[in-house]
């Protein structure tokens, strides 16, 4: 799979001025389309979670041209999500409905 890095960077620049609104909208959409995901966040401070989402996106976008730096970080993030109860089925369900 080939990524259009320049397009991703440009798109993210457009999101930055409304980053907080974007993050809140992301979770609102997630819970509307996949209500089964909401229990995974039952004890989560959503304001902090939205900041974590934005920080992760910044990290990814800033390192699109340096993917070897992303691998250990994303592997650790995936491992933490397994600890939170996320499964491969959760991701497949969300991905299949976004197409």
C-alpha cells in the first residue's frame, strides 16, 4: 500500500485549527456507528482521551517520512489497546464500515 504522504500532511494541517472539535467528533462518530465500542471507554476521561488521540495523530503525521521511528511506538500503542480490551474484530468492524 502506497501512502500519499504530502496529501496526508496537507490534510492534517487543515484539521489542526479545529483539532479539539475533530477529536470530539471522532469519538462521537465511533460511538454512533459502533455502540459496542463505548464500554471500552466506560472509565475513560474523554477529554484526556481526545488529547491522546491528537498527540498520536501528530506523532504519526510528523513521522510519515520516517516510518522506522513509528514502528516501535505504534506497536506499543497496539499492545496497550489489547490491554484495554480492544480486539482485532473491533478494528475490522470499524474499518469495514468506513469504506
